[in-house]
C-alpha cells in the first residue's frame, strides 16, 4: 500500500443536480490536509434533471471528480455496483448525493478503518426528524427481514453510508447476481465491522425518488434474495388455510344438520373454494417471485449501460 492511502468515494445520483456542487465542496473541505489521495466517482442513474450536465462540468474543472452517466435509469443498486467497479482506492466510501450522509464524517470513518483491523466502518444514523409513520414502518421492516433472512442481520439506521476495505470491495464484486440487495450483501460477506453513530440529516435539495411502491419492492428483494423461507411460509399458510377450511366445513355441516340447507352442494363448493384457492394463489405468488429472479439471472444481461465516462484516465 502507498504511503498515502487512496480513497474512492462512490456517489449514486438520481436528480441530484441541486446538491452535487455543495456535496463535492464539503467532501473537499473534509479531506483537505488529510493524508489521503482521493477521488469522487459520481454515477448518474438516468436523471431527468440537469445532473448529467452538472457532472460533465464538475469532471472537467475538478481533477478529483470522475463521473459515469448511464444510458437510462437502472436503479440505485446498479449505480452503486458501477461505482465500486470503477473505484481503485485502497478504501471505498459509499454515500448518497443528497447531503443526508454528512461528508464531515468521512475522515473519522477513514481513520477508524485505517487504524483498526476492520474491513467495514458503518455510519448508523438515528431517526431524528423522521415522521412517526416512517420510523414505525422502518422498524417493522427490519424486524420482518431479520426474522425471515438466514445467517445475516440488518441494523435499523445502518444504510449504504460506509467505508469498505479493498478486500471487502473485491469480495462484493465477485458476486455477480442480478437481483442485488446491498444491505444484505454487506452483512453476508462478513469481515470485522465497526459502527459510528451520527445525527440524522434532512435532504438539502430535490425530492426523493423512493416511492411506497419502490420501497415495497426493495423490501421484497431483501426478503427473497437470501433465503427460501417464503416458500416454507407458503406451505405453512397453506396448512393453516386447509385447517380453517375444515373447521368451516364442520361448522356448515352442523348448521345443515340442525337447520337444513337451501342450496344442494353449497357446503362442498364453499369449502373447496376457500381451501384450495388460498393455497394455490399463495404458492403461485411465491414461486413466481423466485422463478422471475431465476429468469433474470439466466439471461445474464449487464447490470447497467454506461453511456459516458468523464475524468477517468482509462
């Protein structure tokens, strides 16, 4: 390793034109005078604002700034993967471009990973300023995921803001799966890890591209990417539905015995519809999710398409 450790800062961007100049200014200020040689790799994930134009200008005027511009929107996970692929630093920082991840924390995180034997330093935020609704949803999500996934544990508040060693980055890049869930992958690779807590920061500009639907899909990826428990859960639910159907059937028989029934075949029809339909729909849904992911893996399409590169030597 060189006398001055090299640091690559990966920033996935989607409609971040309003905050990128300030982000780069704060990163430069935080690392000024530090014993690190650094570069910032910003990845424009098909933004609909002027993010691409801002990155072209910043890459042309600031030697520390490198940029990748996707041909369209591929998602945050492919954007992070692209940044990690292009990063050449001894240490790699991953952070968002909306200033919710404070650049002032980077030196402390770097010092900790350099001075200790850990391979990851995670910045864990509290939830100061978040709405009660969002906080409760987050807690429910992490509790659900940790109960379903196998051999990994996710921590509420520990997001993508972290520093990785070169060993950790190379291990992440060796996993070429298409349905990537980085929070789980960060935990799955293991390696010694430490945590730094910080105060929650609010978004400085623009609007979040995370909708309720995208958050649900992301949560679904987290649950299904690391285990087959949903399939076992379907089998359990199927057994419960069958038991309920049998109980209902017994109830209808008792009612028929004492009161009679106006429509012949009603008992059999209701019991069959409730029992078998519930089992089949649940099973098909779970199987469909897994088959869809297998289909994506088999096609082996690239994770992303880089339309432009700016500031790189290669």
